[in-house]
């Protein structure tokens, strides 16, 4: 009910998904009607199926401290390496 007017963490969390179609939704930060007006609203009832992150940097090697500290000084990889299947076993819950 609250989601009809205000953006909830569950609603906006989908925007941070590794799945491109999910990332391109739920941009709003305060009032949820902006996404509805712009056609970018998407609600997923099974929030535990949403994996957040940047697809190009999901490898364990990219999460090491030295790599993270040097990342701002390196050329950025293409954000979407490839389409990630919603049933991919590499996806983990939020």
C-alpha cells in the first residue's frame, strides 16, 4: 500500500540488479508515481531473486582490496558483459 505513493527499499532495490531489464526500472527516490508515469515501474514479488551489483565486476578477483583501490585509475569495462539469465546459478540473493 505504501508503495503506491512512496518508494520503498524493496521497490528501489530492483534498480540495482545485475539484470539489465531490472536495472532500467524504478529510478524514483521519494515518490513512486514518477516511475509509473514514465513507464519504468517494475515490481518483483520475490525480492530474494534479485542480485545487486555491477555485472562487469562480479568475479571474486575484482573484489580484492588492491583491485578495489586501483579501480578508479583504470579504464572502465563495458557495464553489461552479457545478458545474465534469471535462472543462472551464479545469482545470489540480496
